[in-house]
C-alpha cells in the first residue's frame, strides 16, 4: 500500500512538470539582423566580454553545458 502511494505521488508530480515550462522571450530576429548586445564573464575572469565591443569582428559563441561538472 505504501509503495502504491509513493508511486501515485511520483506520477502526480511528474504530470505537473510540463506546466512549469516557461516560453523563451520572442526576439523577432531575422537572418542578417544585428544580434542584441550582451555581456559575459570570460574564462580568464579578467574583463567581461561585451558583444558591442566586437563590432566588425567575427564572433563565435560556444556553449558547453555541463562541460566542467564531472557528470
């Protein structure tokens, strides 16, 4: 009986997860549009990277989720 209660609770909790997804903001960007400005910390930790300061240069942004997490 206890196992069934736990299983029912987990199923109910899992059914609520999709309701918590938040839609990303709409940017309305088209091919060729200028990217919005942003600032990021660098891996060196010195000066922050600001996109607007790179105008006229080629910028490649690489994102590696969980790259340094060990899992």
